[in-house]
C-alpha cells in the first residue's frame, strides 16, 4: 500500500504521507491497517484477577498487556472513595480504584509507545462523563486518547494504527452510557460506534448476532463476548460465573465452542471478522488465542510465550475448600442494558452470599 501511494501521490502533486511508526502492535504490516480492519484480543473484566468463582483473569492489567492483550474491558462503580473497578458490586470483587487501574495502563503505554490499546468501560452507575475525564487527566491518559472529528466514526474513517501511534494517541476509549462528545471527545459512545453480540452465554453455540447497539451493525465496529458462563440458581436467584471446566474448548482456536467457531458465525452473518474478542482467562490455552488472532490479521504469530496462570488451569469443580462471595445478580461485566442486572444492582443493593465451593453448592 505504501509503495502504491509513493507512486500515485507525486503524479497528483501531493506529498506521500510518511509514518514514523515502523512496527505497530508487534508487526510492521499493521501500521497501514485501519483500526477498523484489525482484530484485537481482549480481557473481559480485566480487573477481576484471582481464583475465586467471581474472578475472570489470572494476571493483572500489566501482565495482560505484556502477554499481548490489546483490549481491556472494565466495569466501573461509584463508591464513597471514588470510582472503583468492581464485579457487579464492590462487596463481591473490588479491583481497586479507577485511578490506580488507569495509572497502570498509562505506565505500560509509556513503555510501549508503538502499541494501540482499546479500553471499554461499563458505566454501571451512569456517572457523568466529567467524573471519568478527571480520572483520565490525573493518570495522564487524556492526551494519549484518540479524539475523532465526529462522535460517530464510519468504518472507513478510522485512522490506521500507524497514524494513531504517530499522533501520540494510541489509546481508544469507549463507554457504554453517558458519553458526551461535546465535553469529552476522547471517551467515545460505545454503542454509537460499536455493536456487541450476546453476553451471559451458557451454550457453546456462540452466535455473532447483534445484541446491543444504537446504530447499524453493518457500519459499526464489532465486539464479540467469547466467554462461556454457567448459570446457577441459589435460593431462587439465577446468577452466572465463568465456566472454567470448558476453558480449553472456549479459548481454543478451532472446534466446537471455540474462538474460531464464533468468528465463523461473524463471517456468516456480517461477512467480516470481529474487531474485539473478549475472553475470560485468556491465558488458559497459552499462545493459541494470540496465534489465531494473528492469523485473522494476516500477520506472523507473536514471538512471546504466554504461560497459563494458576486459576485458568484449575477448573471450578476442583476448587474444593475455597470460599467465594457470589452476588445475586449477574457476574458478567460485558455490558448492561436498560433493565439488566447492572442498572438494577444499585436498587437491589449488594445482596451477597458466601458460598463454600467444596460444600457441593456449586
């Protein structure tokens, strides 16, 4: 593409643009690719780190980024001590302050200036975007976040990864509710620019059918929630937890219930690959998810080695003796639409029950 431009633009009397970035997200071939043409592997509930039934990841955000995760999903909650990243309620899983989380992202970006990272925020308590702007400014991320020319960006109008890196704006931020382009243009309205498929999925028959959007899926970015949950009934209430027993299948590149099968559904329905693939315990299968995403991007496999963490190698059923807290509402942090458990959580309060995994309850 660069060679063609070098020939064509002088004929038109134009200077060829020169990208300073020679390697983007680990591969030179990605520098010319529009953001909307790239698939990024993501960590669902990236802050929920540990081995309890309510956790979703093995490694902290720095470890995730070091492994090659390039999309981070978080669920934010308003507390008496500021905004925290929590799982359904902060009494269940509290991943700490948003300030601390963003500081980790900022430190990693400073050390890795040639990587584009996406952050997807669930605004559980419908806080005004100004609250988040203050956090981004304090972390030094507001100047690193991409601010487009308009609130809604067409697929063909997204910049290339090289352009984002050259501009010093390698962070792309989305928020599901209360984004305001006029006051904070770098926090983008997720559902105006991106659609998601279903979450809280308990069947391995993943479908890429549109589940939530405020626009037309054919002209939007695509995020797929590729994490398998288990549904449990406890004293008349249904809730969902990660299905660790199926991780080797869910996070595989091919086979029933795999990432590849889910992406096949996207190609069948939409005729294109997804832009973001969210996983629970992304490291359970080592390099496999990263190598598969590299194949979607038509680049070589990454050279780093991803080591499975302790929690992802241990199934829920073998976790006898552990004690975890389970919320009465959904434990998934993919998003929350009107009327979903996330909007209702504040009204319900933190209804939390202790569950001893070894007692046969789960």
